[in-house]
C-alpha cells in the first residue's frame, strides 16, 4: 500500500472537506449514488487516485444497481469489518 493515493466515495458529510473525499450520495437521496458513480470514478482516475474506497449502500431499489456496479468495478473485492489489515495490504 506504500505510495498509493486513495480516495473515499462516501455519504455526504458536511464535516469532511478533505480533497481525498468525494461525495457519493446523501442518505436522503440514494438515487444520487447511481448518477454520481461513474463520474466520480472517472474523476478519481483523472486526478491520479489509484485506490478507491466506496461506502456500500443498502442494496434495495436504486441501491441494488449501484452495489452491482460497485462490485463489478472493484472486481468483487469487498472490505468489511471482518477484513484484516494483512488482507487489506494484500489487496492494495
């Protein structure tokens, strides 16, 4: 993971203003995630980010399509609360 440049695609949070954070969706409008996903991935690529960490959303209605697209974009690589630090380092 050394030398990697990560970006987060996360739920809107006014407290986060870091340049390595892209607003992915707001809890009130999960359809926004579907609209934003590919634009944010292209932006991450054009700005030189080589690791994208995206917050999963509830896979119902619009969320099902978004999660399907995220999983495919991530080659079905998922990090959850059971993933160890060693496993994450191997992924990166």
